[in-house]
C-alpha cells in the first residue's frame, strides 16, 4: 500500500507528528486498560478456520461452533476429506450465518493448504488472501493470532474506533484504516491494537450510545470533543 504522508483529509487540525504522539498515548492506554497475557488463539489452522466461522457472527457463537467443528474434525486431513454438505449442516444447525459459503470455504481451504502448502498454513498475507473466504482482515488475524506476527486486523470495532479517535479519516476504507494505523503506531505494538480496540468497543466505545463520559481516552479523543460525528463515519 502507498504510504500515508499527511492528515489533510481529517476533520480537525493536527500535525502528523502531533497525531503520532497522540496515537502512541492512545495505544499504550488501551494496552493498560485491556491487558492480555496470551495473544495467540491457537495454531494457525485453527485460527484461520475460526476466522471463517466468525464472519458476521457473535463471538459466543464462533467459540461454540469452532469447538464443535474441531471435535468432529480434529485435523486438517479430517476437514479436507469432509463432505462439504456435512460441514454446512453442522454450521447451519448451530446458528452460523452464511453457513453455505462458509462450509464450502472451510473444506476448500483445508484441501488447498494440504495439497499446495504441505499442510502448513502460509505465513504471508499475499498467500493467505488467495484462500477461499480469506480477505485482508482474516489474513491479518491469522498472522497476528496464529503466528504472533505484527499485524493489525481491521474489523468493525477497529474501523469505528480508529475513526472516532481521529487515527484515520471518517471516510477511509478498512484497508486505508490499516495503512494509517501502521504509519502512526510503532510496529512492536501492532499486535495489541485489534484485541484492545475490540475490547474497548464492547465495553465503552460501543456502536450505539458510546460511554464517552466514562472513557479514560476522553481527553485524547476528537469524537468525545465533538470534532467527529457518527454521521460522517456512516457515510463511508
């Protein structure tokens, strides 16, 4: 991606250097607010399949169905040899949205990894996004939580919160949000950004009725100061 060089498209006045300093304060505060001793979800293959299941699903559904799926198909060989219809049925009966596509992607991903990558999930974004059902967000989740690499998955929470905090322009695409965050935040902290913002999005910076008055980031947040509105963000 082309590097971000200025903050001209933001809705408030702040130099790029000021933004970088504020971004660092924000991320350090988020890490302090939402510590996580264990970053990895599990091995890369489990993380990848879990990510496919998670798309447009609540975490509790994802956790429960991932466990069910791997109890029935405990290895990549088992999933690669599974009937797509059987996997689809398991997903559908357990309340997974987009179950038809996801069942197909899960089996096809397993077969491709087994045949093309000798059973090892590729550890490069460019290869991961070639897999069925794996976009940039999921690829970064696999890199961060499967391999422990420095990556920033931009899900709905990261997208919303980054814009409210003025770390990305309100109309930026998720890909551009990732680009801004990588320019603003030191690389050694990238892996913490997703989980901290997700936790913050659930606890305080909620999509509807965010609890700004209770937020420890209030003094650093242009949204809390009225410089950025949800209406601007929703127009994206």
